[in-house]
C-alpha cells in the first residue's frame, strides 16, 4: 500500500512525549483516529544529518525505478555498494525504506518506498 506522504517534524522530546500522551489518552477513551505516520527530530541539523542529498537520491531512485536489490540500486545510482547498503539500512531502521525478500529462499532484499513525498515541519516558535 502506498501512502501519499510521510511527515518529518522538528520538535523537542517534551513535545514528542506530550503528543504520545495525547494519543494514549484518546485511545483509552475509545477515540481511535487515523494513524500518524512520521518521524521527529530534535533539530534541523539532526534532519540534515539523516536526510543527506545522497540518501534523498536513494529514496527517489527506489521510488522511481523499483530496483530488485540493493546491488541493483547501487549500480543504478553509481554509488559504491557498501555505502548504498549502509544508507539503505539506516533508512530502513527509520521506516523510510521497506526491505522485502522475494519468494525464493535466497532472494535478495528489495528496497521499497511506500510514499510519494516527504513533508518537513519546522516550527518557528520555541516549545512551551
């Protein structure tokens, strides 16, 4: 299933915990809303450290060309295999990339991106 977009927020740990507590309170009250899919970082520098131009290029290449393996992705992007493997592994840990194995027992892992865009939210105020 493809999602339209994924949201990345810059927010403090207190804001993240407050949002989490709100979701828990709503769930306990029987109010189950639409799932919130996204990531939070404490600073724009942290976002920049993760979403480097090369990693964003990998996300775009995965979305557009649907490579059959990480090796095929490295070949298509002209990047060294080890760097591509490391970056894909990081993006997978953050749920920005999904890795699926084919039907064969020894099939390579196929990287997939299940959204069309990334929405970045940066507050212009300090947290209260």
